[in-house]
C-alpha cells in the first residue's frame, strides 16, 4: 500500500495576498478554512522570518518547500537555512535557473557546478536543494542534450532534487507521467498545474478543468514515492482564492480515486 500523498497549495498562486504580515495572516486563515494544511511558501513579501514562523506555527501549516532566489543561495546560505529551520521546512527550491546560465552548454554547466555545491552544503545541514522546471529546460543545446537532461544526468542525485511542474513538462513536449517516473525518488514535491485551450491559445486552468491527465500524473507520483502535491496556477481568470478552492476540491477528488 502506497503512503498517502499530502495535498496542499503553492502560495505563488496567492502571492498578491501574502505581501504583508496582516494579509498573510488572512491568507493562512483562508487556507485553514478550506481544509488546506500543506503549503509551499513562494512569492511572499518582505516579512520578517520570525513573524512568518509565528504564523506558520499558529495555523499549524506543514511547509513542504519554498522558492528562494539563487543569489541568496550563493551569498546568504547560512541565514537562508536558519530561516527554513524556523518553519520546519525540509527543502529549499529555486524557481528557475537564472537567465544568465540558460543559453548555452557552458552556462548550464556553470549552473550545475554552483547548484551541486549549494546542494551539498544544504545537505550537511539537513536541508534538501530542489529545482523547479519551466519549459525552456526542454530545449536542445549544441551538444544534442536538452537542458533538463544535463540537470538530471550531471548532478549528484543526493544533492540535487526536482520540483516537477506538470504544465511546463507538457508544454515542453513531454508526457508528464512518464517524465515524473523517470525522475524517481529525486522529487519530494510535485506542482500540479493544469491548462486549457481558449481561442486556440493556452491558458492556465484550475485543477481538473484543463486538459492534462492529472490522474495519471497522480499515479506516477505514487509510483516514485512523492510526498507532496501542491496546486499552482500562475494566472487566474478571477479571484485566485476562488481558483485555489476549486483546484483543491478537484485535487482531493483525484486523490480519492487512487489512495
């Protein structure tokens, strides 16, 4: 019997509502009222870490991972790690490879060298480094490799994990369930993100209201032992809180079919 996957919210979806302490307090209360006890902190405003930790404790949130700037990982790692220990968060994610590294083999190799070293330092202090993909990682470079292949093959599996995003994998021309399975145990947190086609254009959608086969994605996450699935929707047609409520309800329905 597979261990139950924990379901939650990627707060980047609600970023407009977590820019101040007061708004973050209201947003955490909203999550509690919706029955959401797991969250990824991303896109939060300049709130003192101690005050964020107080809210996390008061609302009993399980913070599964964050997204933090790569620059802070390079230049302020010890403080960054301490901030995560305050909220009992086991992983620090980078939301994307900085633009300066993306455009050729040498740039990607430089990023890999830096990220591997950061991941090694984090691991020594009990924190996991993880990388969140977009679609550009599926571009092939002059060596015939996709960027994502280099990230998988040329990094230490212990130090460099992934936060795979179902939407961006699909948009990159790859079948999400297959790619999830290929990553194996290098993913503790998966982003479930859906999209729909409107007037021949791709638009973000609430979970279950788009075209991705998220049931198969869920089963793939089960197969590799993913611990968390969090909802992310970059842009919403209406109030992002309404979108989050719809997505969470639909994600729970998907989960109920498989666990």
